[in-house]
C-alpha cells in the first residue's frame, strides 16, 4: 500500500516518536521516530489517534496498540 500525500506532522513529547500527523479523511497515521525513520500506518480510526495523543507514553502505545494491528509502510527519506 502506498500513500503519496504529505501529512503535516507536529512535534510530540516522547523518547521514541519525534513527530506525528494524521489524515482524517484517509485514516492514515504518520510517525517520525527519533531515529529519523518515517512510517505511515493505514486504516487507523480517528478514535485510535485520539487515544494515541492522550497516552501517557506515546512510544508504549504505538508498540502495544498500533504496530501489531495496522498495516504500514516505511517512507524513503526523500518522501518524508
């Protein structure tokens, strides 16, 4: 699966995630990790994104509730 549209990301307070953005129309979550890698996660419902934003630990929430359940792609550095 490919997602060609840029998503505006915002900095977050996390030791694992540097920035995150969300496309509400397409249900695409985009995360930039502190290692510089950027991933799109597909079919993430808006309610899930709200829970992620409110999580005490964004990194733990991503590992527990996002990565195991949603299809994803890693972006090439030029795309990010």
